[in-house]
C-alpha cells in the first residue's frame, strides 16, 4: 500500500542502534517517522501532506471506515448513498442502473413478478452473448503489450514453454482439484476464510484478490471448465463474506481504512473482477454473474465518489482510481452512469499526466517502483480509450510525455541493469523488459542500448531497430532533483546517482544521499524497501531512517524533509571531471545546523565528497554514513574491501585525530545483483567527527576510490589530506593516488590566491600534476586563471573550462 511519513514534532526513539555507541547528551530531536502519512502542523494550522491545503484536525475515531474517502481530508460518502447505491445493491437498483433497451421490458416484468431467478437469467443471457473486443487490461507479469487481445496473448505464451509453465504453476499454487484453494501459504481446501489474518501479508493485500489473475491466465491458456468453476466458487465465498471482514492491527499503521472499501485496493480488485467477468461470463451461473455486476457497479460508484469529492493529490491512488473507473465505463457502457464515469476519469487522469510526470521526465513520487507501476497505468489508460472507444486523442497528446518518462528511467538505471531504489522502492531488473518494449514502440534504440548487456544476443539481433548507446551519460534532473554521474554506458562504468529532493509521497528521510557502482559492482547502496515491504518490522525504524542511507547525519537525528530540497546547486559535467554541490536545511530547525555537500568525480578514478556543516549548536556530531555489500576491513585512514574488485574508503588523514571509525551492519535490498539474495545485512561504515561551531574545522573530506583488481593498487598510497589555505572562504584538499596528485579547490567565485602557484576567480577546480608537471585542470564558473608554468587564461564572461596538456 502506498505510504508517506508522518510529519510530527516528536522525539525519535532508536534504542536499536546501540552498536553505534551514541552519546546520551546529543540532541536527537526531529520529526518522527511512521508508516502512514498524517496531517502536519505549522503554527496553529494543520495541513494535508500531499496537496499542502489546510485541513481540520479533529477526532475521527467514530467515522465508519468504509465511508472514508481521504486519509487527510474530512471527506466521506453519505451513509444513505452507500447503503442504497453501493452496497448492498438490490435487483431493482441494478435494473434501474442499466440502459439496455432489448431486455429492459423483460427485466421490468420479472421485477414486478418478484422473479429474481428470471432477472439473473435475462442478464446472464445478454452479457454472455454480447460482442467483446477480447482485450483485457492485465495478463501475466511477463506481458509488456498492454490491452492486446486474449487470442494474441495466448499465441505469445504458447511459443514460450517456460512462460506457459510458469502460468500453470502460478494457478496451481492457488487451486488444484485435489487440494482446493491455497492463499498466501495457507491451505484452505474447499472453503476460504477471507477474514483470516496472514503472517506475511495484510488484509489490504489479501483483498486485492491477486489470485484472480492466475485463474484468468490459466483459463485462457487451457480453457478447462474446472478453472472457471473454481473462480466462481472462490468469488462467491468472498462476496458472501465481505461484510464480515474485521479490521486487524497492522504493524506501524495508526490511521486505518476498511479492508474492503479502500481506494487503491478497490481499484486493483475491481479491475481484476472486470477482467474475470469478461473472461468467465459464459461459464458463470446467472446468479454469480449478477453478483459480479452488482459488485462492479457499487465499486465504480465508490471510486467515482472518491474522484469527485476529494481534492487533487499528486500520487498513484487517484490515477488507478481514474483508470479503473474508466475501464468499468468502457467495458460496461450499459450502465447509465458510464458516461459520467468516463468524464470524471478523463479529467482526473489528464491532470495527473500533466502534473505527476514532471517536465524532466521524472515521477512526482520519486521512486522507481511506483514509477514503473504508474507508467503502466498511464499507458494502459490511453490504449484503453483507443481500443474500446476508437479515441487516439490522449495518445496523440501525451505519448511524448510518456516517452520522456521512460527516458528518465533509462538515464538513471545503473550500469548492471538494476534500478536505484531511492525511497519506497526495491532493487530489481524489472525495468529491462520495459525499456526493450518501449524502445521498440517509440523507435528508440537508445532505450535498448542502455541495457543491451542484459539482453541475449539473438534477442537483440531480432529487434526491428538499430540499438545505440544513449547520447547522454551524466545529467541533472532539476524538476525531479536527481543527478547522475556516469563515465560511459559500459557495464563496468563508474556511476553515481544523488538524491537532492524534498518530501513527496513515499519519501524516506534522506538528504543528499547517493548510490555508487564501479567495475561492474555496487560500491554504495541504499537500503530501499525491506523484505516484507511496508509490513517489514524495520520499515520505519530502519529503511526510512536517515542512517540507512549514504548521507551525512548530525547527532544521528532525523532531518526534516517537507519543503527541504537541496538548493544553491552547482552542476558542471565536464570531459574528465564532474562537480556537484547542494545545501539542505533539514537539520536547521532542531539542530541549528546547515549542511552543504560537494562532490568531485574524477571520471573512471574516484569520488571526493566534501561535507561542511555550519552550526550554532554545541557538542554535536556529524557522521558520514556509507553502506556497501563488500566485506570491509579497517586500514589506515579508513576501510578497504577484502574482495579482489572493490574500493577503499579514506577520510582526511590530517583529521585522523578527530575522526572515529565505526563499523556495523544494516539490511538492504539486493535484488537483481549477481550472486546475491533479495535482502541481506551489508557493511555499514561511519566516519564520526565532533562539531566545534567553526567553519574551518566542521568539514569532512571522504575519498571513494574503486579498483578493478586489488593487486593493481596499494591502499597505503591512496590518500586525501586537507590543504592549509590563506582564506577562510576557501577549502582545499590533496588527493594522492598512483604517483599522481590532484588539488581540489572550493571557493566563492571571487578572485583569490590559493597557493603560491595558483590564483583565480573560480568556484571549483581540480588540478592534476604528475611528477610535478600540471597535465590537467578543470574549473567551474571561472573568468581568470593564473597558474605558474602555464599561460594565464581570461574569459569575457565566466564559464566552465578544462585544460588538458597536449
């Protein structure tokens, strides 16, 4: 279920982190983390965390949950409307809702006579005999061609024995004639208890009715009567029990919904039941068909109430609501309200297409898991209008926006094919087939080229397009607030992605966090989602916590995230060097501290991360946190991998007396990585330093130096050390490796003297010397440079500039 954090004014209790040896006097106050969202307070006003509108903040304990339309706004269905129009729906109400001229007289006559079996028979005869385009909204997970016909899907599956076997196995895991029904690991036999509390899934997930997909797929593939009969039995059991489903206590959930009448669950379930009715209708009994029509009608009305009564919220619930409501309207135009449903769904979906997909192609919820899911909803919605309503206008208008959407995720995918799981996301290679299919659809060979190493050579050769590398390597996404540093599209390339965004739905409490890959391996990983997702015991206490991210923390406290993006950004991608910097104020309110992170990427060599803290607090600590799947050992000034291919992590060796090294572990998602389970504990490395309230000393420089083979480097020869510069407004560090020396200089853009040999008005510089001779220099925002031994440089206007020795 989608979630966002609670934004409160509470202290965070984290006694589980005793391995970090926290000192008790530190101020760790800050916003509390919880699974769900809640309204947040500014002054004496309360606000919705998604739309930021002011909302009432009263006692909601007496509200009937099935009537609740919003988690944050006091918006409800009228109880009388719910009982008359949504559930239960009488035969009379069902007949009144339909506009079918050919059978209306017979239905009215049967209703007048009280002959309910006859009503069921008339409806079944009509719906079993009417024409259908045979296009379902969902098939198996391997299907990437939305709304293809069932016959096309069967032909596609029949040519792939492994896929066909997987579909049969998935259905057998739900039902076999010998053993009856099995749901979520519990064997029920002939009778399922839909009020049961499962160990590994909440009732929200249970009542999505995901097993319906498996039964539909195997029926389409095998056409056996036993599957249709099994579906009818389990649907009727669910239908007869839905008023008896009781709430259960779900870990970390404080603000509940009714498990049946819950917007996202209702949207997913109703879409599946529409597919089921269209698939099984000829095999259903007349009474079961009537029940399905009533359930679809009532569900669509509930969803329509949600779209029309709640404010616009930029997140995935409303988009799936609009999609499902429109699907009900197009699949059942016989409902008198179908035109109204279509209008409301279209208006809402267009607003989401224009606002949820950002101009740089990113998705508003800032997480890959929900982005790929939402691409499916947007794309299927537009195709649905084309196939059911002969309406291409949405495709013509918004297809380019969806292409940009895919491009964003192509450009942010890692060199080894997995996504970066910032915020509420898991790690996997699920985007690879999507990129392949969308490359084919849009004629974009670069979509495929980005993941070509994950695709078999014969499959690549069979594609009807030229596969090319993306032209873009490193890129800033200013609307989504992510930066990607990449030196090539080779799977062994050096890659870093930095998250400098603020709070949105599904956010974690990280600020200026990153992931790194090099030489075909992960170096620094984000924790992502736990093994049990939102039910995982560590979801709130670990996965969403700042300490689970590769970031700088102050007092190990939780920073504010709402309206706290990175700002004063510097982004300069050059041929040999890339520079990024941003500041955040997440620690300003509670710890009176402002953090600025500077990142220098010497391509295919190393990253130098310089963190500086400006604080009015006293006795504080700053921690540089890094999480890696490598097994790390302590070395001089830091840590080194014990693996043959790995990295060394070094702090400023001149600050060794002020830095404490701490090694622990924490759980992370590792799905899709070679020879790794989906989740495991990985090494968690910390460089800790006391803050003095002095800008010259409240800095930490950390060098991340990957290597392809351990024998090729001497860890003792790799170092970073602070330079003593004459001006407080500047910072300088020397990076030593392999007989080369890089000077990294950070300034404010005013003309300054840095050393006896270097003067300039730049903001950043990387100057390399080999055996005492300068052979490279890269500058950001420079107008004048004076370096001993090379000609002076002056530009009419400031610019980025690189010097390379010929």
